[in-house]
C-alpha cells in the first residue's frame, strides 16, 4: 500500500505532508510515538517513514534509523527537522535518512522523492481482487 | 621595545603558570598561542597546535590533530564579537577528563572588528552548573558534542573484521577493500542483492579509523531525479568546503540512476569544484551497461576505477558456519538471551539452502531462530518454517504443474463477476449490465451461455423471507 507513516508529537508535519502529497494516492498515517510507528511499519513494511527530529531525540533517532535500516536496507526514511536542528542533517543522512526536510513549507522535494519511491508499490487491493488473485493458478 | 617584550613575556608567563588550559586564536581561527596546561590536556605538542586551523565541525577529522582542533574551536558567534561559554569535549588519552568548561572571549580591535578569541578552559562542568543566561549557547554546544559522539558511534560497525569468511573469494574481497581504502580511487562494489554491498562500501570509507573518516553522503540512486541530485550534492559540497574536508559520496544502486541523473553527476564530476571521492554499489557492471548503451560510458569508466565483486553466499558456502556464528554473537551482544551456537542438524539445514537472498536472508533467518530458541543452542526446530519447508521440499520431487483449460477458467471468473454484479444490483439485469460496462443484450446472452439464467444462480436476497 502506498503509505507514509509519520511519527511526530503533533500533527504539524502530517498536515503539510498531506497537502504536499495530495493527488499522489499516498496515504499519510500518523503516529505519536516510536513504538506505535515501529508497529505500523512492521504491519506495512512497504511504507515510507517520516520521523520528526527534536532537540531531545537526536540520539534515539539515529538509533531508530540504524535499526530500521538493519531490518530493511531499502526502507525509505525521511527526517522532519526544525531549522535549529539543521546541523544534524549530514549525520542523519549518513545514518540512512534519504532526505532531511527543514520546513513544513518546503516539502516539494520530499514529496517528489516519496512519489517516485512509492510508485512501484501496488495500491491496496480490494478483497474481491485478492480472492480472485488467490484463485489464479501457478502462484508462488 | 624592551619594555614591550618584558610585558609580553610576563603575559606569557602568567598564562603558563595557569593550571587551566588557555589558548588564543586569530581571526582566521588559527591557534597563535597555547599554554602548557593545554598541551598536557589534549596530549599534543605545542608545535602541532600552533598555526593549526580550528573548524567548528563534527566527524570530518582525519588525524589526532584535527580531532583536537575541531574540538577546541569556539562557536562562530565568538568570532562575531559575542562572549560565550560552553563545554569542550575532547577524546583524550586515558585518565584525563574529556569535558572542560570553556569561556570564549572575543578580542576586538579599535574598529570593533574581532581579531581573535581567547579561550580559557576550566575544570569539567555539567550543563546544570552553567549560567542561566547561557543556556542556549550550552545547548548548541551539547548538540555539537552529541554530533561528534554519534558520528563515531555510527561508523564503528564498519570495519574489515566484520566481513566474516575464510573462503578464497572473501580473502580477495578483503584485499581489494584494503587497496581501495589506501588508494582513495573511485570504487564500484558489485554484488547480488543482499550481499552487503553497502556495508563493504562504508567499510572502505571508514578505513582504518572509522571515527576519523571524512564526511559521507549516501544517495539512493533509484530515487534521485536530476534536480534533487544536484541540490543535495551541491549542499554537501558547500558544507565540506566550509570545513576543508574531502567529501565522499556513496551512490547506492548506481546502476539504477536515471540518465538525467547520470548527466547531472557527470557534469558535476567534470567541474573544477568537484574534489569528492565516489563510492558506488551496483548489481551489474556499469561498464557492461554502458556497452549496452544503457549507461553513460564516461560515468561508468570514471566510477569503475576499482571494481570489487562480492560473491553470492551460494558461492562461498564454506563461510556459512562462521557467518551464522557471527550473526548469533551479534544477537548476544544486544543483551537478552545468550546463545552458544547451532546444533549440527541446524547448521546442515542452513547449509543446504540456496540462499538467493544472500547474507541478508541469512541474517533474517538467524534473527528469527535466535528469537525462537528455548535452549542455549539453535536447533532445527528453532529455524523458521520456510527453512524446514525448503529442506523437506528438496527431499521430495517437485509436483508437475497441473494444466488448465483457459476458456473454461476464464468463463469461471466471468461467471463469478457477473454473479457479484447481479447481487450488487439486487437482480436488476439492466443495472448489473451498467456495473459491468456491457450492453444489456450482451449480459443476457452471457447469462444464457454461462447457464446463469436459472433463478437459483442469479440474485437471491441474503435472508429469504419466510412464508406467512
């Protein structure tokens, strides 16, 4: 499913991301804590992740990035950082973030990247479609 | 003249007598004075410090001297005339406290231009002891310090010892990695999916001193368009220019970079400003792709100065027990349940698999097995079902594919869809035809042909009404 899981304390970035991704067929799913975000990602590992960077979670975020990339090196992870945290951009990129957005008003590049990354992910199949697919011979 | 010399000498003696490290930087951020306490604290002779430029950056240190000078650098605000305090974190020889409270005093000329910064380091302090008015400055320093520590932590896993394997193929790979590390040439790491191409490329970058490697920018090529590539690389280059570091760009899946992206990268490589080292990972040879006109020939040759080919796991089965043990011990290192190894049965089952997903697949299997293990060793029962299934399947000949009759099969599907449409339209054939996007006469014809005209095969209410 074309889905972006956002992990942030408020819905500030999610609102901006919904706006930026409008019309792309990408669902924005909000979580408020890392355990919830992790669970959501485990349930839908094709999803992209957008994690908020705050002054108090730099260390945790780097470890979360490392953890996700250990499990799925191809995972698409973006970091949503406040401008004051811009100094961390290159560290986070080295840790595996594909993009670091520094303002909710400048999500164009991230939206383009997400659309390109998720274009190969099939849209959610309907139950009828799944049932039909299940009847097709010579599956996996 | 003599009086001036005496006064200067007295000033130097005054600072020399101080137990606190003291140093002075000129407006170019070069150390022009340092006392004995400073040289003792950082563990470097004064000759190595004098004239060295201090850059306010993290993780771009190549030598001990640069580790020290970047740690000693005052915040940029100090060079703009703002007095500030903070903490300095310097990884020191054993025994010395790594933290010092620092006071940065800008030295201004008569024209109010800052001509230098005097730094005085007092014994270690915690952020709580800093003045309230300097809280913001302290938090900025804390972030800087944190970045230095995290960069070192991040690069620690990338060392040659982590590439386990005693096979001839892996011995050759290790030799090539050492060559790439020492040569600084552009390098392509080729290998099948899951063969740890990125790990190898990062190991090359990390070199012999992971914490002291130059800045690294990994780029996922399949997701990069030309514009994003240009802006990201240019921003990275600016950052590296500011700290006088040599950047390394890691092109992940470089064989999947779009042609516009290839052209953009090539024009940047041709430019005079480019002084980056490029490391790339790819599934297939870039030169082969260029010969098939699917890749820029010039870029392929530029990137392929050194080519390291990683073998698939199936080609180095002899390494499997060692790899399994390494992965298991990595699990032990995370804490939790400790395991000693694998039973012979489990290892045999693992060795017989085709391992199309290579080391990554093996890592997943070992992780699952570690989570399931009840005893101190991983047994056959602890291995995931798919491993055991593959082994059982290998023991039995594969069943032949059963043929189908296509027309009959398609008719079955059509019948199912028509029935669903009729149910949705509550038996109304005109509405069902609209739902199916066919004319009504055609639907009626198909209903007859498919034998769906009898009432029991068309729409029925879900709960039939009882006769009164």
